[in-house]
């Protein structure tokens, strides 16, 4: 079995960030059930680039690296802080600049962080519908981490939810073949089509 590519994007604004911490735990859980190469990107580092892309339609080299990594990933871990009962503006803006089909059929694991557990429903009423709209294959278990979850014990601990969600994404990735990203510079039309159709031959002139 070849090594698979797992990419995580996090939209935490502070540093250190609880969203980044959750992403690290989720990718570790995925790797426990899958031979995977993991890359983690913090969207705060390309926040200005995302805004510029929304205004101009062109990504900077730094943003293009993140977009290309997501497009080429076999699985995606997406984590956002919850603001006003929904995903952050930075998180949403990043997925607004992706191509329409980048997440089509791609396994995705959702995560979110917030101050209290009352924000946890945002995973189901905000995040999951957005990724379903983008045609992603969303893992059944989404993980919310409130402040008290980092040290809490009990049956349904954050550790157990992370382990369960990671195993689900690993299974979804294993069921699919490696992602094949189309070469954007590949010639898909003939030179005749590029020139406007077949060249018409003039009939021979009589002498």
C-alpha cells in the first residue's frame, strides 16, 4: 500500500492555537490507522493572500502551495474556531477561493474549537452542510473541543472522539485510490481546434 497524503488546514487566529492543537491530534489519529504523509497549514499565515485572491482572482505563491496541497491530498482535516455560532470568516474565505471541484469525493474530517460546548452544534448546522455542498465525503464523526474538554475525563472524552474520527477518515481514504491531479498545462485540445477548426484546402486552380 502506497503512502497516502493527509493535509490539515486550521483557521485559528492566535498562536499557539487550540485549533492547531486539535488538528495535530486529529492527524495523529488518522496516521495511527494509515501509512500517511501529513502536512498542516495555518491559514492565518496566508490571510492577506486569501483576501487578495478574492479581490483579484489570482493566488500568491504561498496560497497556491496550500491550495495545491489540498487538491492533491487523499484526505483533508479542516478545523476552525467557532465565532457567533458558525465557522470563522478566514475559514470560509479559504474554501471560497478553491476551485469548484477540488473537494469532490475527497474524504474530509471536520473539527472545531470554542469556549463552551454550546457552540458544538455549529459543526452540524454550519460546517457539515458547506462541505456536503462542495461534494466532499464527510466523516460521520466531527470533533468539537471546548476549553474544558482538554482536561476532562469520562467515557466520551475528547481523546475518544479524536480516535474514533481519525479511524473513520483513515478508513475512507483507504477505500479510495490515490488522488490524481490533472496537469493544468496538459494539452487537451488539438492544434486544429486551437486554430479554429480544420484548415480548409482550396480547390486547385484551372490553368
